[in-house]
C-alpha cells in the first residue's frame, strides 16, 4: 500500500502559488476585450418609462460620471499650468473609462498614474479617488479576492516609490489614506460582488431544479397515461390472440399455410401481450407499495357521474352534448374523461363559486371538448403540487394526435378546448 505525502509549504512554493494566483487574476488576458454589458430586460422592465430612456445603460453612465468628476477635480489647486493640468486630468480619468472595456488593463494603467503622481509629488484627492474607483469597478467585475490583491499591490508600489525615490519617508505619507480608504471601499465592493455571485448561483440552481422538476412531472404524467392505457391495449391484443386461435375452426378444410399463419399471429400477439405487461410492471414500480387495487378505466359513459360529484360540492355544472353520440375508441374516451376531470378539478381549485359548462361534440373525425367557467366569486386557496394541470391534459391530447388549448376568456373566466381524433380503423 502506497501512501501519498503532501509537499511542504516552503517559501518557494508559497511564492510560486502567489505568483500563479496573481497571474491568473490580474495578468492573464490583460488586453482581452471585456465590455460591460447593459442591464438585462428582466431588470429594467419594472420601469418602462426609464427603459425607453435607456435605463439599460445606467452603469455605463455612472462610470463616465465618475471619470468626469475625477477629470474636473484634476484642475483644482494642486495642479498649475493649463496644458499640464489637462494632460494630468486625462491621465487620471482615462483608466476609469477603460474599465468599461478592459478592467484588468485599467487597473495597471491607474497604478502607473499613481506611482508617477507619488514620484513627482503631485498626489492629490482626485488621484486617490480615481485609483480607488478603478479598483472598485474592477472588483465588481472580478473575483472577490482580486480586491485584496489590488490593495496589497497598490500599497506596496506606493510605499516603495516613497522609500526609494524620495529623500525620506514623508511624515504625512500618502500611503495611509490609500490604505484606509482603499480597505473600506474594496471591502464593501468585495462583499457586494460575493453576494451577487452567490445570488446568481442560487438563481441558476433554482432554474435547474425547476427544469428537472418539470421534466420529472412530464415523465410521471406520461407514465400515468401509459398505465391507464394498458388495459385498452391489452384488451385489443387479447382479442387478436383469441380470434387468431379460433379462426381455423370456423372454416372447413383450412389450408395448412393459413393455419400456420393464424398460429403465428396468435403467438406474436401473446408475446406482445407479455412484453406489454413487463413494461407496465416497470412503470408501476413506484406504486408497488400503495396497496391500491387496479380499477376499471372510466369512459364517457361515466361523465354524468363525474359531473354529479362536482355538483355535490356546490358548483353549478351544465352538460351539453351535440352530434350523433356513438362509441369511440377506448383510448379516446379515457383521455376525454380525464381531460374533463382535470378541467373541473382546476375550476374547483382556482375558481371557487364559478359556473361551469361542459360541452362535448361528436363529429365525423373525432370528439370535441370544451370546458368553460365564469369568473370566480371567491378567493382561491393555495394548492401547491396538486395534479399536473394543463400540461397533463395537453399530453393526453397530443398522444392521440389531437390538440388542446387553455386560455382566459374575455369575461374573466377560463376555458379548455380540445379535439381528439378518432380513426375509424381503430374501432372494435
């Protein structure tokens, strides 16, 4: 058995690690273009009037305002001479504007201006404010640890410049205000950046969880539909097997080839029925411990019982049937029943006190459904996690090649419209 040993943290290793971190955070891709994006529409749509005025460019306007403030401040009492003051003002304000496009490069340019100002003794409030502003703006677009790195590098550069290039260390050193103001400002900016990153990560996790939950809900609904349709498909397969077995005995002198064909049909039907039951067993794994017996699947003949049950809880429901009523394929009748059932359940949950009208229209090509309710007269109680709602109804209609729409009405109510095609060849 081999043991792995962790290398000791020697001075050389610490130096290499620090250099690698600094290179990754502040040196790599210094020239890379990284423009500040405008605010997203999700954040500006709360203020439509301001959005039309260009609210999405508010961060850019704030940065330009800071640059203008520092540039104008450079013409203060610390600077003399029109041309020199103009050049120095431009040098002080330029790094702030550069943060809009290249924040890493803006920091190094601002640091160079800071060192030159210290070297020539022209350090003033605008220089300090401009450099701290550049560091804050860079921190807000980088990792929180970048704030500490920039603060240490700036203090070290300013201190070494005073010690090495000036006659003596100043009694009122300019490094002290840089250390204090920089620590306060960068600490706040790093905290804001860390909070923003944590919030963005949480929103991404919530979005991912919602997507996964939606996919799981869809799969569960499809599995439930498949379980309900199993009896319908199994019935048809059993009829095929029985008829294939009995067919040779209904005709005298049946050719051997025909008898063999019927035997093959019956064998295939039995195999298909066995595979169907095996698939159903997989779908019912999650329901093995429920202890609920299998119930016969409902059809449109039980629609009256469903409506009577809704009326029993105090909701007024009218049933209107049109067209030549006839027997439809079992899958169509089952899906139609479930769609009406889910629509009525939604009315009970979300529209208390509303009046409901259920319409069924038998046409040549299938069955039309419409469940419409008036505006609710009471306040709906929250019912999280109940049923699958509209997605489940739409899944049933799509499975049969039909379509379903659910939308509010002009009167303040809600309606569900569905059409389920019925192929004449599928009837038994």
